[in-house]
C-alpha cells in the first residue's frame, strides 16, 4: 500500500489525513476519534468573520484560539469557543487545513445524522468562507468537489450533509445560497485526466 491516494492529478490525501499542498495551520481544538470510528460523513459548513466579511484573519484566529474579543463586537460572543474544522475553502478556492482528517475536529457540536449522534466522531468538516446573503464562488464549488472526491477515495464516506441538516434549529449553515444541486453535479463529473 502506498502512503497516499492519487487521484488523476487531483488532490491527494496523505496517510494521516492531510490534503497535500494545502497550508496546514494546526488547531489545538481537536482530539482522537473514538477507537474504531471510521470517517463516514462529510459536513459542509459556512463561516465568515466578522459576519458577512471575507478575506480577513478572523477564521484562522478563531480556530487557533487567537481571536481578539475586542476586535469586533461579534467576536466578544465567540472568542471563548473551542472550535475547528478540518478544512477551510476561501473565496478564491484557496484551502487551509487545521486538523488532519485522522483526528476529530470540533465542528459539528450537538448533532445527529441518520440517528447517530456526535457527528464529530465520524465526520470530516469543511468550512466554506461565506454567509447566508452572498452566493458562493465558482472556485469554491470546484475546490469542494475536488476535495470531496479525494476524501471519498481515501475514506468510507457514505453521506454528505450540511451543518443545518445535522443540527436543525441550531445551525443554518451552509445556508440558502449554497447550491447543493450544483455541488452534486460537479461531483459526478469525471476528474480531469492527466
Ligand atoms: Zn457550521
């Protein structure tokens, strides 16, 4: 067995669950998955910090416990949170990884998928930089589809859900502007040959 999964010139996942080529900024907000837990679910999120603003350092600061509670009124309400996601896809499609997929990131919170609770145990969480009011970018759909294909090749993923699907009433992301049909259509496209 080789140390990584190669996918036609698309993205590769290393054995410990890093996306090759993605900058890695370690989040302390993670721990081991329960013994025997397989990665069976991909959870799509959206986040922007401050809300509705893109491109700033707030998301990285939140996931690394460095958010300055005085920097924005909203930050005072979230700066004590200990949260993370495995991956963030920026507006331009750039990707940052915070937690290796072999580890449990803290992205879902209280959640349930097909009757199973604690979705963090068995999922990978991907944040799209975005908000409810603004359409996501082409580059984000393309990158999300590419990394989803790579994750599906590396892990026994059985489903894809939005955060709002596994925490209804508590979470709304990725929100009404995320085009699920478009995402699924991209997923079914054959990856580029090369
Ligand atoms: Zn979320």
